[in-house]
């Protein structure tokens, strides 16, 4: 079973939204396990461990945890969502320090709620200079993603032909490539 971990010590960056959509994407391909370690709840998927699952999707809490390094080490792919504001820099620096001992190839940094504002461009430029060599993905700001979550659906089910579903599918394909699939 291949494991996909969604992690960031910062809450509100889109871990659960991305984990739910990832689970929906891989459910269409076969059996999955979904593990919700975030005590706040809010995930569409409920914890379900299937020993026959091909993929395990893990959503983590938005706070530093004692087990974080262990979770990161055992995951095949680690997705670190972040928003693109100066307020996100300190927590993202902490996350990048936490993962600095690991192979960069298993990480995908998702710039969530990306937009064309100068602040977003400065943030991405800062990250690219400070942390070269990491895979990154731009997830545009989208009301459709929020509406899908509000409707307790993935974007693939809510508006399958929308640009947001296409972009989410592109992220899932990057995850598959990183998994070696």
C-alpha cells in the first residue's frame, strides 16, 4: 500500500480539502484507506482502514505533533500545502526545517489559494530561493473547491468539468508520478 501524507503545522492551509479530494480521486481507481488524524474533524471521508487498499491517504492536524517525523518518514509522498502570504512564512520555515533530513523527491509543496497578487509572487519567489529543488504545485484560489467541500463532495463529483477539477486532477497526477505510478 502506498501512503500519501498531507501535513503542515499550520492549520487552515487546505490539508483536509486536498486529502479529501485525493481520496476521492484514488477511490475511482480502487480501494483506499483514509486516516483522519485531525481531531477537529471536517473531512468528508471518515477513517477507514482497508487491508486491501492500494493507497492510504492521511490527513494530519494543523499543529506540531510528536509523531510528525515518524509520519513523514513512513509516507511514500508528503504533500505540504501552504497559503502564499507573509504570515505563512514562519510556519513553513518550521516545516522545511522538519523535513530537511529527508529526500526531497518525496515532497510536493502546494501553494494553495494561489492568485496573481504581488504578495503571492513574492512568497513563491522567496520559497524558490530559500528551498530550491522541491516539487511545487500552484492550486489557484477557487470558490468551486470551497463549494464542493461545503456540499460534502469532492470537486470531481461536484463539478467534474470545471477548471478546478482539472487542476486538482493535475495535482493527483503529480502525486502518482511521485509515487512512481
